[in-house]
């Protein structure tokens, strides 16, 4: 996956637990856990907005782009 969600890092920096943050942004604990553990396939902008408000951060503090590693190229034609 090329996008990494660093929600756990920001939560630790702000000393907020999963239950506390879930209550503040009105999201289920299960869905927030999926985001926190980098298992989400998508995130709504409205959810990202609420997370940023609650953690007093920017989207770039939570989302990080990392290039996928490419497979080695087979140079001998096999």
C-alpha cells in the first residue's frame, strides 16, 4: 500500500486514546481501530476533517505517501 495512516502516532503525541477520540469525532470504535491499524481501504474527507480538528493537526500529519517497492527486473529474458 502506498498511503500510510499514522493515526496512532498522532494519537500518542496528543495523548488521546481510541475510545476518547472515537467519542469526540462520532465514529465507531471498530472503524477508528481499522484506520489506526492501517487496514482502511478509504477514509471520508469528513472523517479526516473531524480527526484533524480533534487532534489539532493537518491531514499530512496523519497521511503519508510511500512508494511501493518494485519487483526486480528479469534481465536475462526468462
